[in-house]
């Protein structure tokens, strides 16, 4: 009996370590993805299109493997998926454009600001004022954003515009989550799960991204496929896949802390690859905004069931 108990405890510890590793690797993969957007010889919006299109067959296989149906969406769900997909397409487009115009760490932080926007939206819907740490999160978010945007403006007007693009991405992602918050089936219930919804989101979002890329006059067909393939593998397959698999097993605090690995990795890439230097004031702004994201993410996980797990 003692042997069996010890064996089960060891298996539990190994699974917990594996899930934590998946959570961290998923966040790191999502932070690396924008690097390949910069390297791609397509336009940034075109890169978003290829990221979704190349991942579609893999998402469909994952949906099938998890017993999630791909057909039979009711009209109401189809409408909400269409709205959410449009918001997600805007999120991808503006994030990819912003990444090419501002610093890596700024882009990742502002693109993840949807958690803070959802927290404020929750106060509006509930007609309630923030309490305790929620006030602190809002103050930290405003102060951190002001510092980072001020520093971007000191560098050039283009980096400030890049920050604003990524803020629009965060707003769009919040709309995406709100549109699909009630459409994902609960665990153990029949219906549409995260993978099947991601398939439909990709089906709707791909033509929108392609149309936008053509309208902007971007090169769509890559001459070097390496950055595009690495983008879809890191951001969509590894990043999305590991997060969807692991997020349901952790508390909001752990999820929020893991989220903060993204701007840290982005800052390292920005410094080592693109020579983006962060000052002490930049680090203060990142710390303030990161802390606000941590509180907001924790509150969102308690109040909202997202349609998928990550940007």
C-alpha cells in the first residue's frame, strides 16, 4: 500500500511538472512568434493570415481527437463566432503591424491589455466600483501605460503609433473573448469546445485577413517560407496548443504569473536581436503594467470562461 501511494504521488508530481512546463513553454512560444513576423518577407497582416491558414488542418485534427464536433453550429453561435472572428482578425492584424513599429516588450504588454479592458467592462456591466487591488490594478495600468508610451514618444512618433496599434489589439481581443464567452461547452458536456471554436474562428478570420492584406497592398505570397512556418508552429501550434491543454489545471494567480514571461522573453529578444535597450524607467513601466495584467487576469479567470487560451 505504501509503495502504491508513493508511486501515485510520484505520477501526480510528474504530471504537475509537465503541465507547468507546458504553460511556461506555451507563453514563451507566443512571445517568440512576433520575431518571425518581423523576419517574414510578406506584410504583417499577411503573416497573420498564413499563421491561421496553415494551422487549420491541425486544429481540425485536435478537435476530432478530443471529440469536438465541427459541424452543426446553431445560427446564434455562428453569428457570435463571426463577430468574434472579425475582432480576432483585427487583433492579429494590429498586433503584427504594431510589432514592426514599437519595441517587442511594449507590443506584448499592450497586446495583452485585453484582460484589463475586460476587468473594467465587468465593472460597467455590474454597475459596481472596483475594490481593493482592482483599484490598484487600474492605477498601475494607467501609470505603466503612460510611462511606456512616453518613452516610446521620446524614441519616435512611429514607436508611439506602434503602441497604439497594440492597444487596439488588446481591445479587439477583449471583444473576441466577450463574443465567444458563452459558446464554449462546459467540461463534461456535449457541445463545441475550444478546438472546434478555434477552427471556425480561423475559417472566418482567414478571408478577412487576406482581404485586409490585399487592400493594404502587402506582399502576400512569401518567397522565404521559413519565418512563416516558424510563426505558425510557435504561435498557433505550440503556443495555443500548450495553453489550451494546460490552462484549466492552474489557479488564476499561476496563469497570470506565467503570462508575465511573455514580455520578459520579448525584452530579451528585443535587446539581443534588434538592439532595443530598456532603461530603468522602462522597467518600472513594464512592472506596473505587468502587475495590473496579473490582477486583471486573475479576476477574469474567475468571472469569464474564455473561448480559447491565449493570443
